[in-house]
C-alpha cells in the first residue's frame, strides 16, 4: 500500500514536471513566433519603400515647390493684360506757395498756386498695346510651367529607380552576408577537424596553417559583408528621407527576364520627361527672348485719375471743404534710351535660349548612347548569372563527391576545402551578377523613360 502510494506520488510529480516542461516549451515557441512575426512586420517591402520616398524625399518636395512657383509666375504674367489700380494719400505739415506773376492791364499781380494740404489719389491704367511683349511673356511662363511639371514627374521616376536599386542592394548585401557566414562556419569546422587529424597524425601542420589563413580571410570578408549591410541600409534610409536607419527589408532578389529588353530599339522622346522639360524650357527662353526684343516698340495705354483734396484749410477731417477732380485719356510711352538695360536683357535671353538648346542636344545624344550601353550590360549580366547558377550546381556536386571521397580515403580535407570555396565563390558571383543586371535594367529604364521590369 505504501509503495503504491509512493508510486502514485512519483507519477504525479513526474506528470507535473512534464506538464511544466511542456508549458515552458509552448511559451518559448510562442515567444519565438511573436519575435519572428514582429521582425517581419517591421521589415520594409519594396512598395512601402517607394511610398515612403514619394511622401518624404526632399528631392520630390523640392521639385513640387518649383512647380508651384512656376504656377505663380504664370499668374504674374497676367499683369500684362489686366488693368492696374493704385491709391495714394498725402498730408503736408508745412508748405510755401509757388507764386505766378500775372499782368492785368499793366498792373502786375502775383497769384499763389494753392497746394492742397490733404490729397487723395486713385489712379487706373490699362495697357492696350506693348508690341506683344506681354503675350510672349505669358507664353514663356506657360512653357516654364510645363517644363517644371515634366521635371517633377522625372524626379519622381528617377527617385523610384534609385530607391529600387538601393532596396535590392540591401537585399544583395544580406545574401552576401549569409554566404560569408556559411563560409566562415565551414572553415571553423574544417579547422577543428584538421587540428584533430593532426593530433592523430592524419594531417600536417601545413594543412592547419592553410585553413587558418583561409579562416582569417573569411573573417575579414564577413566583417566587410556586415558593414556593407549597414551602409546599404543607411543609403536607403537617406533616399527615403528618414532620420534613422531602417530596421531591414523584406523579400529577395527578383528573377531576371531577357524579353524585357530584347525588342527594345530606341527611346521615345515623349517618354523622357527630362528631355520634355528641357525642350519646354528652351521654348520658354525663346518666348522670353521675343518679349525682351520688344523694348523699342512704343506702348499705348489708357489711364485715368480721380483726386479728392482739401486746399481751403489745413484740416484733414473737414469734409465739407473737400473737392474732387479727375482726368482720363490715352498715353503713348516710347523708351528711346534706358542706359542699355533693355538691350542687355535681350542679349541675355538669347544666350539663355542657346544654353538650353545645347543642354537638350547633349542630353539627347547621351540618351541614345546610354540605351545601347545598358541594354548590352543587362544581357551580359543575365548570361553571367545563368553561368553562375550552373557553377553552383557543379560546385555542389563537387562538394558532395569530395566529401564522399574523404570518407573513402580517396580525397583529402584540402580537396573538400577547395570544393567548398568554389561553391561559396559561385554563390557570391550569382548574387553580384544578378545585382549587376538589376542596376543595368534600372539605368535602362532611365534611358527610355518608361518601366521595363515587372518585379514580382
């Protein structure tokens, strides 16, 4: 009876311990899952990075501000077609009248010219003809407005390519870091095995030194790969307009397709918003030049003035003594010589238009060369990537055969080490080749002005 009771107590204690261990295991699994999903939730996806860049990037904000500025400049040009109205008021604290001498029947008489102490003016003016200078200024600002809008679209397109490239650079840096970690762990295991084999006489001091040298090199490569991850994250954060570095990115490097660029022959100028912006800027300078050349044309305008004044006493609030007067008519203004100001502005406009034309021409030549260059680069890196994939398959088989040969005594530890080194080099080469292809396709999109790659 006592034994049965002790057995039952022992079973109860064992069951409680088992239950406690099971509960602890479940808690650890739950905690690990929570930490994993939390880390996944904080990682940034490509579409999220593009949205952040669009909202926070100083480049886009600057381009948007320039476009809004161009809108206000267009509204400013309306002044050449609309009438102007101005008001003026004056009050004299002291005065001395100007006298006018009049001869009345041989008796000279000095009559003071009464100056109003309080005077209010309301003046209106409306330009009727200015040699179409106002029309050309309006067309100029309108062209600059279209140029600013095209420039804003191009900055947005350009930033999306930049953010995409930096995003995939972070992904590539992580993958290269993983390869460096695998290489480092493999060499550490090899060093342990070689040291054990040396103790039993199956390996030499030369083998130990050789693995130690490779391990030292792998450690420096691991540190470099870790630094590259941090630097890539910092550059991406800067492009996103973030003060702090992002925690990480989600996803891998995309698959490459040669059909994206196979039928690409030339670019369409309308797709290149930067070229559109330069062309419209050149047109704006052309109209600006036409407006500046009209300095020699006489101006015709209507004018009118209403005057409300008090010249009877010195009070400004004696409204019973105020009088009014008005005049209106047509006015001709001709700028005969203004100290070379108008001529100089006209010549400046000519040079500005010439500079814009040369910049446009230079950009068009570069666009054509860039398209050919990056198309060839993309196809080259795609071929290199396919070659590296084949190298990985062959290297994996070489590692397997070397390990089997080592077990059978037909291979040495050095053979296994060399096979693994080739495998890691092939993996790193595949990542670098894919990254080179991604950079080439993004630069090709900048050359054509349209999206070519469909990232999955």
